C-alpha cells in the first residue's frame, strides 16, 4: 500500500465525518448507513491484508487467479461503500 492510497483513505474519513455529523441521528437509524460502514471497514481490512499480499506475490502464474478473486472482492466491497 503506497502513501497515495493511505492519503486517499484519510481524505475520505476527514470529509466523511462532517457529512455524518450534519445528520448524525438520521444516519445512526439508517440501515444503508450501517451497510456502508461495515463495507468500508471490510474493504480497509481487505486492502491492508489480502490485497497487499496478492500485489506483492512474486510469481505471475500464482498471481493471476488470486488477483482476479481479489479484484472481484474489492469491487464488491467498494460498491457497497458507494
């Protein structure tokens, strides 16, 4: 994980907190908000563990099938965040 990705996540958190605070009560009782937050936590854990491992794998043949599954999982989780 390079510094640009960490900076991007930090910017999402910094800009998201004021948005949350503007309608905190409404968000806390929203099912969609909790799905979004759970997906966000899962995508962070996934990115800093499995995704990082896949991108650092040395052999290209080992990386292909695992990289496809990592990409699908990542897309699914980010879609949940969006």
